[in-house]
């Protein structure tokens, strides 16, 4: 069985899959506990990340980053 890629799972969560890909992903998730578990883990991770407070950096890193590009 070919499992869903991390990219596909992320696009699934972002509602960014084309209709045919969405149908294929949902069919796979219905019968694959491994991919369904990975999807649940991603949902939990993103929910926890949303709970983190926003931090403001004391230093503006933009000039340093741009100078290295």
C-alpha cells in the first residue's frame, strides 16, 4: 500500500487538494490507520502551535538575512 506523503497530508489539512486528489486521500485515510494516525498527529501539532504566544524579536533580522541572499 502506498501511503500518503507529508505534503499530501498538509495539503489535505489546508483544503488545498484538487477534487480528485481529495477523494483519493479520503479513501486512503478511511482504510489506512497509519496515515490516519499521522493526520491526527499533524492536527494536534498545528493546534498546539496555534496556542503558542506570538513573540516579537528584539532584533530586526531582515537586513542580515537580505544581505546573505
